[in-house]
C-alpha cells in the first residue's frame, strides 16, 4: 500500500483559523505567525520589555561573560568599565533594530530573509540548552548526589561526562511542552522569571559579600595571581578593552539582530525605546558585577576548585563543602537558574528559529513547529565543544560578532537612512518579480556586497581565534573591534552603494491597511487610511473623521455592512483593491495623511 503524498502534505499543512484564512490565502508566504500583527495580538507594554531583558539578562551566559573578562588580563575595575560601555552599545543597537517591528509589526525574517540566522539560532539554542543541562545536573545533585559519581562512558575528548549528556537531554525534553505558549502570552512568564532569577542572583551576591566580609581577592587586587594571567598594560590594555567590548556585544548579538521579532508585539511604537535604553545596560552590568564578585569569593573559600566561572559550578562547590542546609539552598538556587534558562532559551533562541523557519516554509511550519525543530537541532550542534573554558567562551562570542556586526549595520543603515523608515507591507509577502522588493532575481545585491566588505577585514583575526593559523598583529587588532567596526563598515558601504545605484521604489507604502495591522480599518474597509470617512462607511463614525492607525491601538472598528459596501462601489465605480502610492523623498506630492500617521 503506497503513501498518498498529496494527502500527507495536506495533513502537514499549518492549520488556519477560518476568520484569518482570507488574509493567508493572498500569498504563499503568509501564515498566522508571520503576518503583520493586529492590535489584538500586540500585548507588550514598556514593562514587558523590562521583564524580557531582566529574564534574558540575569542568566548563566551573562554571568559567565562578565567573569570571563578577567581572563583577558583585565582588573575587576577595568572589566566593569568594559561591561558598562559594551552594554550601553547593546542598548543602542537593540533600539535601532527594534524600530521596524515596533512600527510595522513584522518580525526580522520578513524584512531580512537570511538563512544564516537560522544556523545562528540553532547554535545559540544548543549553547543555552547546554547551560540548562548543567543546571539540571546541579538540581538533581542537590537531591541525589550520586549523579556526580555516575559511571562515565564518554571519551575524554568530548569534554563532558555521561551525567552532563543525560541532563542536557532532560533539559531539551522539558523544554518541548513549554514551546506551546505563544509569544504574545510571554508577558507574565517574563515578569515571573525576572523576579525569580533576580532574587536568586542577589541572594548569592549578598551571601558572598557577607561570608567573605568583602568582595574577595579578585576585587582586592589579587586577580593576576588567581586568574593566572599577566595584567595587560599600555596598548595591550587598550586592545583588551576593545576585545572585551566586542565580546560583550557578541554574547547578545543574536538578540540584537532579531529584536524586531519581539518589538512587533509592542502596543505602541515607543514602548520599546525608553524601557530598553534603561534596563539593558543596568541589568547587563549588574549581572557582570554579581558574577565577578561571586567568582572572587569562591576563589577565596574554594581555592582547590579553581576559578568557578559559572554559577552551576559555584553551586556544586557550595554543596560539596556545605551540609544539608547547603543542599536545600543549592536546590532552590538551581531551580531559579533553571527557570531563567528556560526563559532565555525558549524566547531568545527557539522562538527566533521558529519565526525564521515559519517565514521560509509558512505553509508547513508555524512558530511552534519551527521552535521544536530548533530545539532538536541543539544535539548535532555539539555545544559541549564550544564551552570548554573561559577563553574559549570569549572566542566563541566574539566569533559571532564577526559576522553579525556587519549584518546589523547594513540592516540599520538600510531601514533608517536609505528607506527613511518606510515600508510597503503587502510587497514583503509577494515573492514574484512584480514585488518592489524583488530587486535583481530576488536578491538585493547591495546587501551581500556590503556584508562581505564588512566581514573581510575581520576574518583573518577570527580564523586565528578559532584555529592555529597565525596572522599579523594588525589583523588581530582589527578583529578585536569586530562588532562596532563591522557594523559601520558594512553600513557605510551599503549607504554608498545605495547612492551610486539607487534602491528602486524607496518610500512606497500601501495605500490602505491591507492586513488590518493598525486597528482602525479592517481588511474589508474600502476607505483609504487617513482619508475622511462618511457616516455610512462605518457605523458610529463621525463625518470627516481621520483614520489614525498610530492612535487606534487596541480599538476595534466595526466593519461596514455589505449593503453599504456595495452602494459605495456602485457610486464610485471602483472595486476595492490594494494600490500603491509612490512617495519619493523630497517630493511635494507626499500625502499629508501619511505625515499624520507617522509614516
């Protein structure tokens, strides 16, 4: 009995709600998860972004990244200065990359179709899942310490034990049911995670200070002896400073790149700006400080354990050198870090990968299915090989920045400086040569050219950092500037190319709210946005009222009756259709209504 291929494909298709099917059927690139979000699904206010960044900032990777700066030869004070500068730059970048989602309510893959970000999501998901597995081991160990003496059948070359691999599996298995929560419902889980993880970190911080009667030997000036590296001075200090900044940006570069995946849920476009400008640097710096102080105190009390860069290593040492009370404390602390890891890995990595896959294969993959695929791909990514030490961690983080810094730069320059923050939403879902975003055979050739120009000077230093290849000292120094330097090189290159070879159709936007994204005008509305509406058009509408998309967040307009619709068609002799109003930069013909709407 053969398999009916067509029947199988139909069963695999993403299910559609009947009330939304009309929109989805307008393009094969549309499904519920990548459509421009309507007001009913935009639920994130300013405090939601505070919860998001606290939940994703107070976590194992942030803790490890802060203390790992000492391995570069920096003092604690210098490491904190690096953290302050790096996190402030991160805040600027996430605000810029979040502008598209906050205004047009579309995610990253709809305005930048990049296959390599899917690979990045796979890599980051596996890395954070590995951290999560280590926390699971600490949690289980606080109940059954025998897991630490579990028979190991893994070869030494893998840099892991059988217990590590088992707990990694357990973390992935528990993650899968949590993927059923849709992103628009993340607000309360984020706030709960933020409270739990912050409480845990500050409890460890206060405990460390109280037990050591201070901040420990690293903070007191003994860092070079304890860390085992020579303090850097002069020009070496300056280059270590730059390298540390790039690693700070590199450890969150995936979050920088995909910020529009979450700003698209903003109730108002401005909700993401002030909250992120404050909370991103504050939580990033605090996490670095707590990680450094706790590592410092651990070096004082557990000198035989080596430097405990990660919180799960610290918790294990506390249990091994403490009594039954210590086991209880380790259990609750491990539980808090586990909740934090679920938050950052599901929201920051699995969902991002799911959005990318849903945009590439919208007929068969939605966010949930894509997130499951991303989670499963954590296994073949071998995260245990990436995270074998503090200096390795620094190399991995900076390595990501080599490729994503230039990508982020050309994105920001394109949207802000070339397109002046204007976008035609309907054309994003038109994959034919008729689309204004078709460019040359479906590729905006300026973008890959600018990206290569930005990556090229950074690549030799990157190659040296991940291999035994030797390169000139100058190339190494250029690599230390990878994220900010790549950002501006690619961005400026793209801007120059856009001036020499103008991007076609810049400034065009849809003449009316095609997807019902802005709330005041449903899909069946035949009046154009910003145009005066008759009383007969919308029941209860005031004659001559202006349709204000930006000010209509959360308000539902009643659709006109079918009779009114037909009457209007007969009177005007025109069918309802999506039309394009070209709005060229500097032209006097630009419609006043678009200025009123903030386009």
